[in-house]
């Protein structure tokens, strides 16, 4: 199972390292990542592999949401199957 992780907020040191470490703690592998800073705002999107995750999806979502609050950014995770289903006929 794959998911899309988005991170948005004011840029500061340690966002990428912190989010990646949090994912690694739950045995979530990052498959693809892109990030940029737009006029002082940090944005990042990741495709991650949840197949070996050690926590249920809802706990991962809650953990990332809470961690985002400590960083002052918004972290969201969504299953990619939702997007895939929207584009199937």
C-alpha cells in the first residue's frame, strides 16, 4: 500500500530530517520525494510505502499530525488508492 505525504509551512531547519525520522520509526519507506521553498514557505510531497508499517494507518496519521504541530507545519497523509479510484472508469 502506498500513500501521499504532504508537508506545508514556514521554512526552518530540520523539517525534512524530522519528518523522515518519524516515518522511519514506523518502518515506512520513502519511495519518492520532492520539496521546495516558495517565498519562505516550505512544501514537500512524498510517496511512501506502508506495506511494512508497524502502526495502523489512523495512528500514523495522528502521529504525523501531532508532530507537524510541534514543528509548526501541516503534515497530511492520504492513501494513493483513493486518488487511483477517482481516475478509473
